[in-house]
């Protein structure tokens, strides 16, 4: 049996402690748990909200594929990834990644790997709504995200 | 002619003006690249949406594919801009 | 004013969500929060408990120094580190590190840096109590931890 | 002679048999290395505790120092094994 991988794509928020507990309780072989929470920034007060569009079905499948790659590559004991969609306001959570392993480096690398691939491969798109009332525009993909992903090539 | 089920996301969806459609395409349309070229003949909205053809990403049956990928047998073809989740 | 750094050395457990909330609420300029939780492993059922000894005063000062180094080096917006002492049983938390930054890489690097230096510089010592009733021995420092720390040299 | 306040941790504490003490040391004891050499003359428990002198870590006034550090003016000197927290 492989390590347990949990993936959810949902409109509602998530609870960090609850997700960590689900993944690590009754697992006294786990020594390290890393979480990454991605939050909506207010861009110095200019951003009213992000609208997150996703490709239902493929979003879940793609994140699960990425988590399984991370589990195998870093020997993770468990991995959870939750991505929200819909309207998200500054300060709110967008994405959560949780990884568990016996030692810290694998947990750090696993979470970082999942985020780098999720950014560039999971079918989500962000549209900005600005505080001046305009619809703003679709967020552009960043070269820096491709670079971050490519450092995992081997 | 063959039938393809298309889905669009983000500004590709907005520019084409719909989220999905089913189209008949000529037998000469073999790959994603052929499909993009064909769609651009269907009207200004497609031309605008697919203008920078090399930035358009494609998925067949919900898996990422390159533009050279054959579309034969695809249940669902998705076209969208580079992703910006996370 | 520098970024807020919170350091606590305590016997009692901590709550992950509460610590993240304290650090990130009302801070809509934060885009990424990374947490690291270090847990007591059961060593395949051989370990009954760890006893954590520390140097009061120096432990807090040393962790605070490390957190401030990380804040400055990675441009963190906030950092929290909590280390427990006393008797800790398998599955329980030992240490928590939380880092916040506008972008994900700095938050990952900051948390990893703090853990690597905390392991090798913060005055804590672990003694093992085994399930067979023996007192076990003091955990030896690992060369791998020195190596992990030294990769941050520049 | 001068007075030093010493604190011990982990197996250094266990082997010496106490967590802290105040000692008078000769004026010739200038550095941490001198102090360690002097302590080893005080009895078998010190000899055992400080046998592998190069693995012993020291702190003066709660800050890590090397063995060459002078101890003059130290309010508190701590001796302990390599740390294993986290």
C-alpha cells in the first residue's frame, strides 16, 4: 500500500490543525510535518478579491498525480493538498499542502515540490477584482514559477 | 468529419464567449495544432482567443498534451492559458 | 521595526492553527505561511518517551537569535518558534516553527534554516526512555545535522 | 585564584553528578581549554565527564564560545555535549 494521499478541490476554507491531525494521528512513525498555506494578498490595498476558476476533475487528478510523484520521490509517509476555488478575499487561504516523513528534509522538499508543480500544472486560473471596482485582469503565469519547477528536473 | 467536445477556461473561455461546445472538424485536423489552426478560421472571437497560439495549453481527456498530440479518440479536449493556481 | 519574532520554550503542547493565526491575522500582505512540526517518533515501538533537557534562558536567546537571522536573510514578515521540554511521548509535538513571507520560497527556506540551526545550536538534549523499562541513553548529535546547517554558509 | 559559576547539562551533568557549582580556580586558568584541563584534576567524575574534551561545548554568559575563549569576567560558564534538540 502506498502512502495516503488526500486531495480536495473545494469552495470552502480548510482548517490547518484538523488537516494535520487527520494525516498524523495514530502515526507514531512520523517525525516531521511541514505545511504550506498560500494566502490571498491585498497587493497594498489594490486587490478586493481573487476569483479562482478551475477545471473540475482534471484539477483533482493533476494535484493527486503531483502528490504521488512527491510521495515516491521523497519517501513521504503522507501528503494532503487542498485547493480552493471561487471568490477569495485578501487574508483568506487559497491552498494548503501538508507532508509527513520520518525526517525533516524530505517533508520540506516534498511540500516545496508539490507547490512548484501545482503552480505550473494544476488547472487553476486567477482573475483579479480591484478595490476601485474594475474587474482587473487574469493573473499572468510567471517565468519564476517555471524556473522553480525546473530545479526539480533530474 | 469527426466530432470533438471542447472546453475552454479563463481568458480563452471569455474571448471565445463560451465554456464548451461540440464541433464537427474536417478529417484533415489530426493534432492539437491542426485543431487550433482550424478554430481560428471559425470567426474573429476564435482568432482573438487563440492569436498567440504558442501560449495556449491543451489537455486531452483531462491530461496535459503538447500541440503535436493527435486528437483521434479524444472524449474531451480542453484549451486554456498557462495556469496560475497555488 | 523588524518583523515580529515569537519564541517560547515551554513544557505544554502548542496549537498549530492558533500559532499560525496569531502570526498571520490582520496581515493581508502575507502570501505564504510554512510550518514545521517535529514529532516524537516511537522508533518501531522501542521508545516509551523522550526526556528533553534545556538550558533555561540560553535556549530562548539562542532560538531568538536564529529566528532573527532568518528574518533578515530571507526577508520574512514574521517567525515563530516554540520548543517543548520535559517528558514527551511518541506522537507528541517537540518543536514548531512558523514562517511568513510574501512568496513561498522565502517561507520554505526560512523555516528550513531555522530548524537546521536550532538542531545544532539551541541548547536542548534528548534522553531516551525505552519500552523495555531501561533508561536508554542520551541521543547522539548527528553529522547529518551539521551538514544540513553548513549548506547555509555563504 | 578567581571564582567561577559553572553549570552542566545532559551527560556532562550526570557524570559530574551535579547541575551547578561555584569553584575557585587558579589564576593560570585563562581559557575554557585551561578550565577543562583544571576540572579534570578534581576527581574521577570530572575525568570521565570531560574525557573526550574536544566534543565538550561551552557557553559563557549563555553564548556559545570556542575552547580558546578567555573566561575572565564570566558570570556563568556552561559545559555540555553537542546539542540534540529540534
